[in-house]
């Protein structure tokens, strides 16, 4: 895959606002915006398109495409068993060339058996992942969106998170490691056996709600929109092709439209709901992330919740204008439809074969095109993107990010997703880094350059050291976190000692030192020899 090294971070525009001029007119300087575009038909990518086949518009105005590169990811995945037992140990050389899949399970709007089917399908997707795929697992419930694990290629960690839907008992602050017992359970889990669960015996619980109950439910739906917006914001500092897959049955569409069958009179439109939805779309577009939605309702013509509808065609929708690309009735779950349509994602609907649907999704985003442009006179704040493609068959779907923002956001150096990404993928940092020492066997010392830090910062009271050891397969086998204070005039550097009690083999030690907004990162490879 060809790369262009321009002034950009893949998927996240570098947006710099300049000071107001002498005439008090504010100007906005925007560097190159990167737009991955996926073009496919009947679940298969359309390749061999050229730059001349694409037109790109910002706020309705034609833009010059400054660079154009095909996206062609490695598609030869290992066998499921091999993928499960031997995750890749070497970080991807260029983080922009990887795929990040966030598997998000909606516990608020999903029945147990439906979620169980989603767990199974997600586990099969992970088993068939490409080498450059990383997965995170999160749930949405009464406490909002909660990450179980950050993005990782350790398939045992991913499978355990999918199986248990709860944090590991390893008590790892970044959730990169699990216990040996949990790893054994994850390896033994057969996703073809649907996890325990039963259908919720209640009928459509929203029908017949009293007005006060309806208002509470609507408030809950609005909270979900806000929480999903916050989740998207956490993805903006991560590089790669970002895909969030939301497994849900969706909340009632009348919370948005105000139209109900039980209430006479004009629609009770809640402007706050629409504003929250708009903020959700803007957050995903600003992060360069696609929100794919999977409708978990069973495809059953006798199911009253489905309205007795029978699918007429392939149950996938992605991007584009609904009237030209839809292949079924989107109003069967128009909330999930809108989530996908406004963020360039795919809407998977009218299918009980979730594993095949996710495989199609993965295939369609394994090849595409990267368009880069420098916007001409963008608006302050949110801007819309539209991509048109020529010389493609009728019925072709075009999926792309729908916008970008000119409002700069500072990097959140305390975010566990970012810290886990640095640790796992060896991302260089500009902060003062710790140093490794092996002067006394069988110990490893992590040296904190206290004297240098004191000269740079004075007294430090809130430093955090995170230390990991990974084995040859990329599994985290040791973890330690320590809070550190440094006086204004330390007499010497500090050392944190860890005993090496692993079996013989090759390992990599990594340490991250975070002080306020500064992050220092170091790693060292070492071996524990076989005793003679």
C-alpha cells in the first residue's frame, strides 16, 4: 500500500486556528484532511478506480483532491485456530495502515439472546481478523459507555472480553493483561456455541408507556447519544482506519420524530434530541470514525416488532444518499439507519446470519481509496464532506467520512485508550523517558531520571509509571503501576525494581512515564536463558 507523508495524522485532521487579524476577521488554517473512501457492490470492493473517477465537495463546493492512494490491506488471514493462539507480536510499522474495530454492545437496548448472538458473531470476526486489525470491546448501559479492553491484537484478551462482558480480574489499569485462568477459558471458548441467554419474555416494552415513563425513557435515549459522542471523541487521537460496530436493537424512533400511535395531536418534537444526534454525527466525523450499526432484532415475518416485513435484498446499507442506495425499508429501525447514514457507516439489517454479515463488512473496508485535500475557505467548526464516484455499476455503495471540524482539540494524555496504544504499538513520544537497567540479576530496574525532570519541571507530585513485559507472542505477562513524587532538588535518580520470574524465552519490557501532559516512553528487548 502506497503512503504519502504529508503534514497530517491519518484520519484526524490537524486543525490550527490563527489569531484574529487587525481587521478582527478570524481566519482558519487547515492542513491536509484525509478521507478514506470505500466503494463496493454486493459486499465486494470495487478496485482499479483512478483519481479522475472521484469528486470531493466541502459544504457543497468542489475541492481539489491533492493526493490519491489506493487502500489495499492484507487479506490472507490465518486459520481461526492459529489466529486465536498466536497473535502478532510485532507492532504495525505505520499505525495509519491498521484497522481499529470497536465492538460496542448496547445493553440498554438489546435483549439477552440477541446480545448473545452478537457475542458469537464478534468472536468469529476476531478469529478471522487480518494481521493489521486491532479490536476493542465496550458496553453501553445505565452507567454510559464503558471500555472493557482497549484496542489490542491479543486474541485471548479480546475473546475473554467478549465472553464475560466485564473487566478482567488482573487489575491492569490499561486492561492489556488477563490472568492465566482467564486466558485458558478464552482459548477454550467455542463461539459456535451461543453463550447462555434467553429471550426477554416482555413484549415491546415501549408500547403503552405512561407519559412520565416515556419521558424517562426519552431522557435515557438522549443520554445514549451524548455518551456515544464522548466515545467518538476518545478515538480522535488514535491513528488508523477507525470503525465502531454498534450491536443494538435501537431506541424508539418517535423520541426523535415526536410521532406516536398512542398520542393524538401534533408531533412532540424534542429539539434537544435532534441537537444530541447532530453532535453525535459531528463527533464521529471529526474523529474520522465510521459508526456501523447492527440491528439485532430477529428476521421473523411473524414478529410484530418487524411489522411482518420480509427482506427483499442484501441487508447492508452504507453511506450515500438513502433514496439512491437503500435496498430495503430503513424505517424498520430508522434510528440505527440514521446513525450509519450520517457517519459513513454500514447498516446491517434483516439478517440472522451475523457472522457472515460482519465478514462482509470487514471485506468491504479492506480495500478502498484515500483522498487528501486542503479545504478552501472552510467554515469555523463543523464542515460537511461529500464524495461522488463515476464509472461504477448501478447500485454501487460509496462509504466515507461525512465531515471534519476546524475546532482544535488538545490531546488527552490521561486517556487509557491513548496510553494503551502507545504501550502496545511503540508509538514515539516527546516526554522525558525512563531508562532500563539489568545490573542485578534476576531484576530489571526502571530508572526515573529524577534530576533531569527536576531541572525541567521543579518538584513533581503526580507522575505515573506504567511498566509491562510482553512475551514473544505479544501477550502481556507482567504489569506494574507506581505513583511517583520527585522533590525539587533530588540527590540522585530513582529506580523501580521488578523481579523477573518468567520462564526462559524472549521478552520486551516497556515503560511509560506520564507527568501532566507529557508522556515519555521506552522499551527494551531481553532474553531469559535456559539454566544449565
